[in-house]
C-alpha cells in the first residue's frame, strides 16, 4: 500500500513571476510583466500602462515591467513604452521597427 499525498503545491513560471512582481513593487501600485502588459493592452485598450523600465528579477534576469495606472477616459491611453510601438495586430511584441 503506497502513500499518496492529499494536497498539491503547484509552482511554475506564472506563479514565480507574480511573486517577483509583488516583491519588486511599491505599496498601493499594480506591477506587471511585459507579457501581461501586452495582453492587457490588447484586451483592455483603455487600461493605462506606464513603463517602469527594466529591473533585475531573481531567477528571471532583466525584465521590462509596467505599472497599471487605472483606466483612461479618452479613446487612446497614454502608454510610455517603446515596446508598445512595436506591438502588431496580434498583440505580440515584435523586434522589428
């Protein structure tokens, strides 16, 4: 008769990145990765994102991160990031200029 654990503890890239975003954030601010920011821009075009620049994230290296600053009351939100100038119609960041 073998012993099977009744609970599971799952960790992966998403959980680790979220933990790093929290530990590198500031009180009262919402901090997200570039991957999340690109998807937020695609699916929530009125969400205002502000580039925080690059930070060193333990276990991930240098990452471009963003502050989520609420919703815009105008049609096009102000986004402070060169990366978003390269987002194509699929919402994927392209390296092409």
